[in-house]
C-alpha cells in the first residue's frame, strides 16, 4: 500500500487518510488488507464512510486493482473495479459498476480510495485500462482523503499455499 500512496503523493493528489472507510462483503466486515475470496467478491461490497468527511463536500469512491493483469506488468495496471461520483450525497452516480476480483495469477490488491471532488462536474467514463490512477485522479480533479484495501488470491495462488 505504501507504494501506491507514494505514487499519489508524487502526483499531488494525496491529502491524507482522514476520511475513514468500513468495508463489508455479504455483511461480514473486512479489515484493511484482509483476504476476500473470489466467490465472496462477486457480491458488491458495502463501503461506508464512517468518519472524517465534511458535510457540504462531494466525494467520489474509486476501487482499482494496481496489480492487474498480474504483478510485474505495470503497463496494464490500475484496472478500475468501481467508480461512484457524489458518493456521500443523496444522489450518487455510478460511472463504473462493480467488477468482481478475478486475479489470474498471484494475489491482487483491490484498493478503495475516497476522494474529495475538487470540481463537482462529472467526468467522462474512464477507460477500462488506466495508464495510471494518479493521472486519472489529477485529470478528474480528485484528491485522495481516505483509503482501504482487500486482497484476493487467484485459484492458482491458493493451490500453491
């Protein structure tokens, strides 16, 4: 996770981890860095903002896999798995629907970022493959104010454990 935060800081899109997130799959709480199997991951996660957010500001929720399609192929990394604008308002707009974790090899991280929307205009739908999440955030005027993540091993990775 530290490597991802460093990338966000380098691009100037990281404001800290002041907004706290709670994540559940099928009603079961998942701690930061916890394991979620592929079967459990097919259910859309429940992600709640549980503290630190400011009333009157708009926030965007982004989930992505920085390890896709597999570790060591950074050109194809940062695949979005969920993007929701106006997440904390009464009228959220889902830009990218939930894409369950399906890592082909190894164990992948699925990182949730809660971002302050510095410009409340909704950007265009992002491409399926990002060149980089920091670039995407910068172009959409988003600043990371909180994060959490889970890990999912591939079927192959689990058989090697």
